[in-house]
């Protein structure tokens, strides 16, 4: 079986994940912070890492960047968070994480993610942009599309949250292209504009949704292209946010 490193500042989660993975036949080591994770990665050479985002000294995304920049991202990394967002997931997968799991993590999702991570070849070390040409944006892995939503609330609120996350995911994956998002979601552009306006998703004029401040300027993400790259709408179809619905 495989060697797995679990990095999480909560002892209960470390113990639970270690127990589950040991029962599956894996060898497991646990670290409670980024410093321990650095030391164990160098000594333990894990086949896969489960890495929490929110930790007190150095957060998981920063540690992931550190490994990627030093050419040490030689193993699959699965990010974990109880307060994750689409932005966190997109940034982590851009850096090199293979998946993003939300806490509390369902047993089957955990085992499936671990199995998929171990079945993939080790990632190639990523170089800093100053040392290599900019790599083309890649489509987030399938597991990124899995989200958890609290159900103990009114149906309309739960449905709106799901739809908002759904459209934000597709906007991020398609680089803000309304044409490709409409094609992927099976909606006409007119219906798509209305739906985004209703949900409060800001896609910008000219069909470009600006990237969050932490992601602006990254290749392949909304906001990374100048507005001139997207042609203005035809005169016969003015932008819908000027209509009186």
C-alpha cells in the first residue's frame, strides 16, 4: 500500500484520518503544522499528502506554493478545509493540488480521492514563472466540482447557494467566457445573463466576470484578459442589465 502524510492542526481530524487510512492498509504519518509537514516530507517521502488549508503558523496554500516553487511537489496533494471557497479551490489546483475536499469529509469521498491520487503519476515539479514560460491553464480535476451544502434551511436559500457555486465554478473553469459557460450549462445566453443577475454573480459588462482580487492577473482566469478581448454585444441585443424585467 501507500505512505500518506496527514497535515492538520486539529488532533481529532488527524487521528480520525489516520485511523481510516491505516484500516485501508496505508502507512500514515501526521503533522500538526507546516514546520512538521516540511520535516516529515523530507524524511518520510510520502506517496500522497492530505493538507489542511487553515493552520495557525503557515496556511496550507502557502505551504503548497513553497513546495511547488522549490520543485518539491513530487507527490499528489489533496487540500482540505472546513471553510473552503471556489477561490481557494481554483488557486490550490492552479498551484498543483489534485483535489479539494470540504470538511466534514464523507468517508467515500475521502477514499475515492485517495485512490484517484495514488493512481495518478507523480506531478512534475513546477518552476517559478521567472524560470519558465507561462504554462497554459488546465481544467480543474473532476473532484473540484464536488461541494457540500448545509441542508437545514429553507429550500430557496439552499438552491440559490448551490446555483451560485455552480455558475461561479463554470465561469472560473471557462475563463469567464459566457459563450462556453452557456454551452456547458445548456442555457441560452439570455437565460444565463438573467440567472447570473438574479443570483448576484458579477460577470462584468462585455460578458467577462472579473476575478477575485487574490486571483486577478493569473493566466486563464476571469479578469486576466483585457476587456477589449471580448467584443461588445450586437446593437440588436443590448445587455440585459439595462432591461426592465
